C-alpha cells in the first residue's frame, strides 16, 4: 500500500493534473485515496465538479499536525494513497515526503521547470538525510508535445534524463487532460462528443500507471 506524492516548487508544473490522471487509472482496479495538501485546493475544486468512481476518495489535508494520521488512516482502506503537495518548501511537504514510498516531480521541457525540479530534489535530499533513508524519486515529463520536440526541448529533456531517474512515459499536452479540470471526474467519464482525443489520453494515462506500478514493485524488492 504505497504512498505517492507529487511535488514541485514551481507552480503550473502539472502536479495536480498528473495526480488526478494517475488516480483515475489506478482506481479502475484498486481503491485510491487522494489527499490535497496544497492550500490552493485545486484538487478539491476538481473533485467537487462531478461524481467520482466508488474506488476513489478525495479530501483536503488539515495540515502538518494531522497529515501523519491522515495518511495512516487512508492506508487502512486504500491500495494507493496519492498526495498533491504545495508548490513551496514547507514543513508539511517535508512530512509528506518522509512518509512517501515514491516522490514524483512533474516538469515540462522548459528551463524554469528544470530549475523547479532541481529545487524540489534539493528539498527531498534534505528530508532523506534527516530521515536517514533513501526516498525514491522520479521525474515525470508532463505537458510535453505529442509531435516533434524542438532542438532545445530535446536537449533539456535528454540532459535531465541523463542525470536524474525519469519515467519513460510522458504525459503529453492533451485537451482531455485539461478538460478534467473543467468537467471533473476521470478520463473515463469525459464525453467524447465534447472532448477530442479521449481514447489517446486514456492510453497515455494507462501507460503511465503501468510504469508506476512496475517501479513500485522494483522498489519493494530492494
């Protein structure tokens, strides 16, 4: 029963969207709890727009004095607990990272995103040192082009992949992913007559979920 958090010190990196996409895919077969630990509560905004699958529960954290109990209680009835962190170096974020089996850092093929990822990795390294344990982390390239990348985007993408562990799958910039914040629900609930490319988005999301599950299996074997 892993705890996965989505972290980035840069706003707009795709934390909430990536967490929602992963939760939607995982909840097809397993019980999933999403915890919104960002005061902006964008995840709660999404959750309140439509009915959610019976396997998916969402709630807002009450803060650093409650997060340990919130995660512990969620693990009792969920196969996965996903947490959306605030885009800042806070004590709450540190607590959640310390509880996590995997930290996912979303970023695009842009220099500001790379700088945000580096800052987040530095925060994670401090927390891992204080906990005296290694905290698994992976970069997730999100909001990337489906078509051919520019030379600059290719170069940045390759440099990050060369230096930091990254998911093979990228969550591309898709209308269906953006539409989740307009309509609520999961990709499986979107009306394909109103939103284009839903099938491709579902395939993209499922590939990401499968890679996450495979990575968690490897981590558990270490």
